[in-house]
C-alpha cells in the first residue's frame, strides 16, 4: 500500500511522515490552496524528508501552473515527481514529461468518468473527489464500475478513521491524504500523520 502525505509546508512534518513510513510527501504550489508553499518551504520539506529517509518520493503538486513551467520548477527545486491536478491535456503531460520524466495525473471521476491509469502517459493516477483539497468524502461506489487500471491512488476525504474501510471498499494501490491529517486548514498534525500511515498499513 503506497501512502502519500500531501500539502506539507513544515519540515518537521516531512520528517514525521518519512520516519513513519510514508512512501511520498507532497508540496502544493497553488495560490488557490490554503496549503500553498513558497519555494523556500518546498526546499525545506524536500531536505527534511530526504534526510529522514532518502527513498521517500517528493512530489510537487500544481493545478493552474503551466505544465512546462511546472516541470521546470519541479526539476529546479529537486522534486522526484510532478503531479498535475485537473484539466491538463495529454499533450501537456507529454510536454511536462519531456522536461521532468516522472509525472503523475490527478483527476476526479465526477468530472472525468472514463479515468484510466496511464491514458496520458502518466506514471501514476490519483483519483480524487469532486472538490479537491476540501476534505469532503465522496461516493466510493463510483469506483465499482470504473476501469481504473492497476496503479492508482485513492484520495479525497480520507483520514485516520476512514482510510481502512476505504481501502477495503475501493482496493486502490495506494492512498493520498492532506486535509485529513490537519487540525486546521493548512496546519498538519504529526500525530494524525502517524495515525493515518499506521491505519493504511494495517488495512493493506
């Protein structure tokens, strides 16, 4: 079970996530998000995560930034992965991958009912709720009729209490959490991060 903790801005939370066994830590660079990180914060998160566990994937998450600019930013700051969230085209994914080879796609079944991992050449697909970053749970029954492929992550409304039943219901290859490990919008809890990772591992 691949576990990603997203929306990090504080290096201590990156350290906590990496030491607790997270496979990836994500940094959001989007002015529309309460989790928006500056470049200095992004660099601090990357450094802390890699110091704690070098194998952890560091992921830059963007929504409205141009695909090529996002890929250049991910490479310049030293991220392992670029995650393009929302309405990017297959051509934009190809352009991003030409600059930064590891690119993930995040989309919602509510707006893209025919989602399938790899259709845009992405390394991994993240299946999110209709309101990304809201923390709102969504109808996992939508997944029952979807042919998502073999390598995808479940996101949207997950927290330490519901991640285990969500894994059992949807059978994803991994999970992604952001608001579900916060005590206020954009403010992570080290304890909740540890609880989420433990619960996801126990359900796998």
